[in-house]
C-alpha cells in the first residue's frame, strides 16, 4: 500500500479540545515535513475537534489558520467527527442531538465559547433551546462556516480517511456519511478488504491500531495526554506523537 508519489500525508487523530497537544504536534509535523523535502504535503484531521479538553475554540482557530512553512504544496483537509455532527444538528434545532452531545461532554465545548449551563444535568426542552440560542450567538461566524464545510472522507491513492470507519461489504463510493462518522463495532471487528486501507479515529486505544484493513489513531488525547499522527510517505508508515499531561487515568469515554 502506498501514498501518492511525491506526497507525504499526515493524518491527525481526535483532538477533543487539547490545543496544547495540537500545537506541539503541528510543530513536529512542520519539522518532519521540512526534513522530507516533499513536493506535496497533505494534513488530514480526522475530526472531533470539540468537547472534553481545555479549549475547543482554540483548537478550531488553530486548525483553520495553521499552515507549515515549507517549500512544497500544502493541502489541509478537515473531516467531520461525530461531535461536530451533533453540534451542527443541535444548532439546526435537533434537541435530541443536543441531549446526546451533552451526555458526552458537549457542554464543555459550549463553555469554551463562553456559554455555561446553569444546570449541567438539565435536559428538558426549554433548557436545551436556551443553550442552543446562546451557543448560536456566541459561535463566531467563521467557526460556524468551518464546521459546515467539513468533509466526510478523503482519499489518497491506497488510503481512505474517515472519522469512524466504513460499513464492511459496501463499496467506498457508496458509504453513507452516517457510517463514516459514527460506525464502530462492525467495522472494528471486520477483517474484510475495504478497497483501501481505512485510516480512522473515533475508537480509543492506548496505541495506534495497525490491522490488515485499517489503521486507528485515536489515542484518547483528551484523557491520556497523547495525540497521534500517522505519517504516510510512499510505502513507509511512521507515527508522530505529542505527549502532555494525562487528565484521566482510566475509563476513557468512547462517545
């Protein structure tokens, strides 16, 4: 399996508000890219920028504005994670999406935008509507535009990049957006060939998961203090990691 000739791909796992780790990782990507002297570099973010960590807003700012200082062509691809999916649906008026998001620490993302829930446990319609309106008012228009612009998948020769995975037995061209953002067990347990190596986040593991048909790089940055990047250069595979303070020792949440 290979990345395109003359191209280095950097796939970044789930960030979840860890601006500190993202900043360190991007420094490492820039240094690595300079050393490789590639004609084209692609940075693919696998989604889940929001929730849980210390500063979702700063993460979005960084992803929107950061560009490495290299001589070659730089392409930035930002994919949609399930937390961005829930946030957008909530903003569009789906209160059940808001309930789901808040059950998985979505309220932390609102707090990063200055919206603090008077009662964090409240899930009634009036509370959800009030918080939605405050969130919509506080979310900068460029951030909303960024969230609305997120892609579901990206391809680079023999690799298919998504947030969560793909439906086994379904051609890549026919995969649904929902599956690529949300799927978990049936994808993780499958050993079938998908038509490309699927690079994904969404499902936390202590170490990168390299399998015959997929590579998982969600190392639970928000809790473990480890943010992982897969580097693809021709047939070579390598990993970069930013390591910082761990926030939770065990029982990381897979939501």
